[in-house]
C-alpha cells in the first residue's frame, strides 16, 4: 500500500513537472538542435511501421550503445524473427544506433517516465521483455511492465557506493522498483552488494561481468583504423585524449603546450564527449595558437598541425589504435 501511494505521488509529481521537463529539452536544443527533433517519441508515440511483441533494449547514450552492440548482435542471430527495438535518450546515442545496426533493429527515443507517455509506448510495442542497462531505473515504466506481465531484466548493473547512498534517500521508491526485476546482472560483486543493500532480491541477482569488456575489433573497426591512419602523413608520437567534458580541454591544452617544448612533433588527437561542443573546442584550440584540423573536413594532418579534433561519432575505438598514449576523460 505504501509503495502504491509512493508510485502515485511520483506519477503526479512528474506530470506537474512535465512542462518544466519539456522546457529543459528546448533549452538543451539551443546548443544541440537534435533535442528538438522527434519530440513525439519522447511523448510515447512510435512509428506505425514498428512491429510489436518483440524485445526492447534501452541504452541511454553512445557508450551504452557501443557496449551493448555484441549483446544485440547475439539477440539478432538467436532470435531472427523477433523484433528488436533499441531505445536511447540522447541524440548521439540515436546516431550510434543508426550507424551500428543500419536498419536491422527498430529505434526510438525512450519516452519520458510519465504515465500517459509510457502507456502509449508499451501499448504500441506490446513487448515480451524490457532490458535496461546499468542504473537506468524508471519507476513508472518498470511498474507498468510488471503490471502487464512484461519480463524485466537489468544488465551490466552498475551502482557505486556514492550512488547507493543517494538512492537510499529514495528507498520507498527504489526498493520496490528493484524487486520488480526478473533478473539483475551486475558488473562486479561490489556492484551486486550495493544492489542487494538497496533491496534487490538475492535470488534474482548474478554477477555477469562488464559488457564493455566484450567489445572486439571487428572488420569494420579495422577498416576504419586504416582509413584514419591515412590522414596522418608523418610518423610522430601521438597523445589521444578522449571523452573530455567542459573544463578538461583547458587542462589538456596547457599540458600539451608544456609537452611540445620537449616533444615538438607531438600530435594531440582530441575526442570530446558531446557533439554540441565540437565547434567551441575547435575555436578554443585555435585561440590558444594550435594549428587544428577537424576530422569532419577530411583533411590530411601534416607535420605543421598540432591537433586533430575528432568531431565525428563512432570513431573513438579506431582512433585509439593510432595513439602511443591514451588518456580517458
């Protein structure tokens, strides 16, 4: 009874906040116009061409989509007649799905966790199962799935000590949410322990390892590696800095300036985390006096260039093979 009231309160609160949530999307779209597109999907409307009675797999953004790719490939091979729908929350994740699967799966944004939106979404797809990743816990969607007898699985479960403390403040909502899962597969024993502390059913929890360690270098990546290498015309030491966030670039460029005093032919390959920041980072590199080439311009990187800015998606894994040293943000 307590949880039913908590869920009702959660639903009412989100409905009241829905104008604010939509306004946040509009604000976000100022720097990233893609957030304005396909808003109908955020509200639970999916394409009428989508097939139902399949499996939905949610991977929030680019990293999760890349990590889950071997899992999806296995699903497609073992269940060729079952529709697989991948949902993401970010436009970059969406772009990675399109790139990785090229029409082999159905793709939509995950709807906002508002009762009408999730109801429309589930009504259209009528899935057999919903698979969530890491700590993607959407109480309303999860509750509706259980009520409709849709199997629930959490894979690559990740829950740090710090996150666990935060979730414990919402114990009245999170504990019943975790107990609705049919299975929870975690990255490690430490993660499993934290899920159990939060109230997950021990009989349904299992350590399965980190999906990101299952990535392999396939022929497509090898081809991309060769293609990228063609752009670097001279043999030189390479430092690759990946997945940078606001503020990181200033530290990197300062270090790079110091390193250039002793390694004057050092090339910096810079791979920012968010596409909406590509142009501002390019301007920052130029302002600080570094000759910078954009990957998207398809130009060769010569001995006179200091920085190669990877302003494209899905090329990080291939780019890492070019580097002598890799720093992950």
